[in-house]
C-alpha cells in the first residue's frame, strides 16, 4: 500500500519500519528512527502530517517525534483508527 495519494489520514493504523538512510532522516527535519525503532517492527500511527513533498508520521510509542514516511510501509489488516479527511497531496 502506498503512503501517498490519499484523501485521508491513517491514524491508528500500523506501519512497519523498513530502515532509514541519513538522507531520509535529514529530509524535512525529521527525527532519526535508528536506535529507537527495530527494523521490521510494526508501530501504530498517532498522527500523520502530509506536506507537499513529504509526509511525517508520529507514533504512539514515540509521541512528539516525527519520522519520514518513506522509512515505513503500511501493514494491511492493521489499525482500528479513524480516517480523518484531509486535502489531497499535489502528486
């Protein structure tokens, strides 16, 4: 499942951490998930910030920290959260 091109936020859904490069961490001033998250683990999304060229994810387990969405993939069949309407990204 793609993290882009949606008209709603996936609050409460699961996202699997895929790993992160230095460039992915620096993009948009994101926090560094390396050392905090375990690769392959699934984390529950608390908030999603959709910007024009990137999306940041905030997780319940790391409240207040913002991570680049390209470091994650959605896990189908997870999440009991709401779909909060938002604007459609420009891509």
